[in-house]
C-alpha cells in the first residue's frame, strides 16, 4: 500500500461513547477553590472545565461531593441526594453538568452503596431500636456469649469490623471506619432506596456512575469467620491483612443487585457504569460484575495502582485477563488515582520522572479498554510528601508511618505558578502544596510547546483518531526484560506499540520492520532503537 492510499481517511467504526473512552478524574476537594476557604468546590470545577475539555477526553469522573462529616472525605455519605455545603449546592451541580455537556464532556459521579455515614438518617433510625422500619437496613448482630464480636472479621482501616452500640445492645458491622456502618444490601428495601438515589442523579443529567467498593456490598448472613491468610511475602500492616476475605464481602448475590441497577440505567439511554473492585480475587469478581451485558459496563481493579514497579510481565498479565471473547466484560485501567501514590513517584527514578511520565501516558492511552487520567497526571505531577502533623487521611494516620500515601496524591492542583496557593486557593489549602508542583503548573506548561500537558493533548488526540486504539484487539508480541510490544488491530487498521520500560537503550525490531511506519513516539527513538523510557506507535503500511 502506498503512503497516499494509507493516508486516506477510513470510515470510523460506530461505538458506544464509553467504549474506549478516556475519562478524567477530579478529586473535588483539591481541584479548584472558588470561595477562598482552602477547599475545592463545584463552582471551581465548573470554571476549570475548559482545561479538562482541552485534553480531548470524553468524560469527567467526580469523586464524592455529597453531604458528609468527612471522616473519610466524602466516602461516608450522610445524604445521597444533596451537595455538601463545602462543595456548593444542587444548583451548582446542575450548572457543572450543563457546562460540561456544552463542552462535549460526559459527567460521571461516584456512588457508594456498601456503607453510609453513621450520621445518615437511615442509620439514625436503624440504631434507635430493634423494631423500627429501618431496623434491618444495616448489618446488626448479637454479641457472642462472652460479649465479643459476632465474627472475627476485620476492618480495612484497622481493628475489628464490629462496633458495639448501646442503644440496640448489638454490634453493627463496618468494613471501613466505625463511622461507616455497613448497609444490608441483601434487604430489598435497601436496594430500592439505593436505586432511587441513582435515579435522582440520572434525572439531573449525569451520564454514569463509578461504583465504589461494590464487592463489599453484601456479606455472608451466617457471619462465618474468615480463615487466616497463608503466609506471604508482603508486609502486613493491618489485622485485615491476616485474613482471606471470603465471608465479609463478595457474596454471590451481588450481581443480582447489579442487574437491577443496570436495568435502571438502561432506561435512561446510553449511560455508563464502572465498578471499583479490589482484593485477592478481584479478577474473578470484575468478570462476574461485567458479564453478559446485563451488569456493569466496565470494571477496574488495582493491577497498576498499587504496583511497586511497572514491568512488561505485569502489563501482559493484566491485558491477557481481558481477551475479546463472548461473555467477557470491558476493562478499565488507571495508573494513578486518589487512593494510591502517584505512579510517576512509584515507578520512575527521580532524575527521570519527566521522561517516564511521557512514556507512561503513551502506554496508558494505547491499552485496550477505558483509561482514567487522574488530575495532575497530564502535568506529570509527582507524589507530595506529607508530614504527620499535616495528615488528613484516617488510614494514613492509623497506620503511620506505613501508609498508602493517599494524602500525598490528593494535594491541590497547581494552576498558576505566581499566584497564592498556585492558583488553587487564596487561602491556606486543606493539604500542603507540593514544592515541585510550581514548575509543573498548568500556567507554566501552557507556554511550552513540548510540555507534558501538550504531549497529553497530542496523545489523547491520537487515541481518539484511531479505531484500533479505541476498539481493537490487543495482542502482546514481546514482554521480556524491559521491552513491551503489542499490536492493536481492527479491520483496516493495525498498530504496533513498543515501549522501553528501562533506563538503558534497547534495540527491538518486529519481524518485518519495513512494513511499519512510526506515527508517534516519546523519548529518544531512532529507527527501532529506543532510549531509556521511550515508546513508539507504528502503523502497518505493507
């Protein structure tokens, strides 16, 4: 095929908007503060939506902004159908949705169905006695004869997953903080109440949900003790790490609730759902939760989010668990988010962070599935080191100094290098500003043609222009040492994506080098020689 013919535009394949989408995650507390209280808010996000739209992404995912005592910064919801005053009002949310849609952005919000805050009205009623209308809306159980908790289940955040309540003279269950009581999602009335909250937001125009910790939504009603976990090589910092979590989560009836939720969303047209699923059997659960086009559209786990190193083998294993086959759902991938240390700080040597961030962005955008870009990832932001006195994350405080680093990934977005708070807020921000972030601020990178920000826009545009990257099969052809190579292909388009995940240059050639023409590269690429942390995308032309 000659170059002139190869350059002729091909008819684009039709697809649901979310399939192959690039989704930008906003952590509202840390994105933009409009009212000078040091905390980001919805009007601040609305004012900065142009930045997100300029990246070329399809959608925005907003982490929780609902009323909450903020013990877990919004993942402890006290009212599912309102906006916390620190973030604004329902009118502010409606304005955000309207502006997002004007810019061509879909709006996705979090839904937290496994637990609420202990200040939610449902829990207030449920704990009042054992005979009220919501007495069975949470997981309550009697003490053992010796007064100890009903089972040996442990909380993710440390200590037993049970807290004694003197009002009911029973224990209530909580997989996370004691202020996050576990909903009894086995109860049909609870399921209907959750569906009603989903409908509330769908009626306000949201385009989909990211569903938090859905594999924690149902427990074993028999309250069977969890068995001990076998000895492993990992460092155990919590009692939670000493058990196999067979009975406190992952009940086989969870998919039946998911089907009810999916039916509701389908009644609103083309809406999107992506599940967050963690744990030792996350792969099996993600497959179950996305099976047969009757459940979630997609799911993402923690293949990359908690990985200490990015290796060709890791990418190969993750990708090959999601083949294009009947009954297999659609994957989603994230390298960074609000719960994990930023990838560039986990994976890159400090002196090569910029090069690594560029290579990692190209790799992320070449993967088969939906991809999530966490705020600041388009700038190459590194993790911020937070001193103990400045910590806000309850898990970090409880497990100090062995923390997951969530606060360090949640620091304010840097907008203007010469403004107070780097343009995030005129007041003292709720978390410290990263010292290295001023030089990486949006205002700095906007003036640089070769910045990480400019590259991100270019790479997102590449993905959006290619049916092979959006929808194509993925076949790994090399995953040894530091070389990762895979093909993405649909009828009429075949791409080869090659990456050097190491610092030393490598030479790697496909079987027929002349059959490929490089259409994009990052780092030092000379013919098929890739410098440290370099990558390329080539199109098949012969």
